[in-house]
C-alpha cells in the first residue's frame, strides 16, 4: 500500500518551523482545555 504524499505535504512535514509552531499550538490548546475545568486547582464558581 503506497501512501500518496504531494510535494507540498512533504515540505510541510519536513519543515522544522511549521513543526515547531504546530507543537506550540497543540500545547496551548491542551493547556486551555486543562485549565477550562479538567483537573484545574481553581474553582470557577
């Protein structure tokens, strides 16, 4: 089974800058989810 990857997709996958921003974006997303009521130390009420 051969996965078809276009040139632009390949470039995005190997570009460390894009990887870095995606990592930061995901980390922030997780942070906001955790702060928003999943195991947070503060009560929102």
